[in-house]
């Protein structure tokens, strides 16, 4: 068994590999993982000056994205439509104005403005098979933010790196968002705690995870003034009634994205299109748990 521990994209990573690897193999795999994360960050981060997203915020035009952009933009656009615009990558400027900027000032700079509609500012063209390109046409400069699903997606992409090296049993934990795969049919699920947002030293329940991903979202760790990193693009405030959301799904991309969606829409809005289990914790301490959620909550 091998284990990697490092920090990247603003969070701590722990990767457990259930396979014997020599030092040379470990070094090669870790180098490729770090390279893959950097490639992703250089495309989608709004926090680094050399990213494609930063260039888009300054100038209109056609921008070529890596091959992995197809599924990310398709998921964002689908959930944008299904949530009536609550889930949107166009929320970047609103976050910056509220104080969630590149320097993490956490001080509101100006009155917030609602983000534009998708069709008003950009169009995604997936023509990779014909031209080898994924192109985003920007009608006018726009500040994009992929924080609602980006970490989940890079977890999946790191998982693909491991598979490329013949590793089919592993656990990737990036700041509490987890993807666990184990090809051994006799292996037991791993038990992961659902952190109590009111007391991060406690858990409110347990999830039994195997060959799935679990992602959670809560406003307690990035909160300032009247805001958290979860923002309502229609009301221009952070939601208050829901304290935390956890999603179990086949991929970390879907799990991560849906944690944000369920702050704004009912699970039934998305359950016909996506396969997932959920726990929603409300401000008053009540909760909604899907019948097949693989775990239990500790109730009083």
C-alpha cells in the first residue's frame, strides 16, 4: 500500500493506493498527479493570473479548452437549466464583489449584481472529434467560477491517472470530498463521518462508502459577514435555511455539483436525471435523508 499527502488547489489531499509500489513508481505517479492537477488549475482557476478563466474575464473571443472540458461544461449547462439558473459558472464576479477574491480578503467591495444569463455571454462548442478542439466563445468578458463542481471533477481525473497506472483500488480524499474504488468484491466499505457544521470536532452521522464518491458542502468554513461561498444568484445572498448537504454518487463531479444544487432545489427536481443519495441538514437541526443513503444519522 502507498499513500500520498500534499496540498493543491487550496485543500489537503490524501491518496491511499491499495497496491504495492516501489519508490520509483510512487515518484512517477505522484509527479503525474501533480502535473494533472496543475493542468486543470491552469484552465479553470479564477485565482491564478495565467489561467484561461482569468483571460476570459478580461477579453472576449474564442478560447480553446482541454479535452476534459466537454463533460464539465455539459454538466454545468444541464444543471443550469434544470435549476433555473441557480447552479451557474457565471457567479464569479458576484463572489469577488462579495469578498471571495484571489486574495481571500473576505470583505465586500461593492453592491452585488446578478450574474448574466448563459446565452447572453458565452457558447460552448464541442468539436473535438473533427478538430481536436473544445471552444468557448465569449461574447463579452465574464468572470467564471467552477468552484461548485471543479474539485469533484479533478478528483475524478486524478482517479483516471491512477487507473492509467494499473491501479483499480484506491481512496482519494481532497478536503473531505472522497472517491473510493475497490476492485476486491470482498472488501468492506469505508466509514466516513458527516461533519457537524456547528462543531467540526463532531460528526452527525456516518456514510458507508464503496465504489462511489461522497461530497459535502456547508458554509461554515468559508463564511464572512452575511455571506458564505454558496451564493444565490437570484437573491444575491447566501442561503440560510440549509446548513449542509452531502451527496453520494458514482462520480465526484456529480456528487460535488449536486451538493450546491440542493441548497436551491428539491432533490426530486434532479432525481429523474441523476442517480444519487442525499442528506440535507437544516438550520433548525432537522434533516432530509434519502431512503437508500448508505449510512445513518445520529439523532437526539
